[in-house]
C-alpha cells in the first residue's frame, strides 16, 4: 500500500478514536487523535514540513500538559508520546516500510493506553492492525532482500 493510502485510513481512524477517547474521559487520547488527524491531512496533501511538524509537536506537548495537569501518569501520557513519535517518524520515513515501523511503535503505545482506560474494542483493533502491520513488514522485508 502506498503511504498516502495508509494515511487516508488513519484520518478516519483518528476521528473515531478521538470520539472513543472522549467517551471514556481520556482527554489526552482525544487531543492526540485530533492533532494526529490534522498531521495526517498535511501528510496526504504533501504540505508537511519542519515548521508544521514542530508546531504540531509543540501543540501536542503543551496542550497535553494542560489537559493532563490534574491526572499526570504514564498511562495518560502515552497518547502524547505515541503521537509525537508518529509525527516525527512519519515525516522522516518516506517508504511504506518506514511507515510500518512508525505504526508498529505507535500501535504498541496506543494498545497499552486503550486497555488501561477501558477502550477494549479499540485495544482489539490496535492488536489486529499491529499483527497485520508486522506481517506486511516481514513480507515486504523478505521481498526487498
């Protein structure tokens, strides 16, 4: 799959996940998903650059600290960490394999968060996408060798 196609799926995914996180009171999860949606739209339109990435990361961290100021713990910080990671790596990697690496890291962080806050369906979806992504990574790695 192309990078653009992967990002288009992720736009829809981040919007639904923002609503799911809001429904369980995970405000950092909602925030991270909304900023990630904006990031993915910039990536799809090939409008992403160092300044936009810096601003998105700054917004994520600052708003994450504000939103999470009363309940700061590792689990509530995971959405911000996952989104910052993916923002950096999705900008740096241009290949589908690179995007898969970024997505694998991101999905592990989100899966931990989702199971801990009670988003069991999102957790199961994370695991399924993680398995499919790992399989595709391995398949494409052996083809490239």
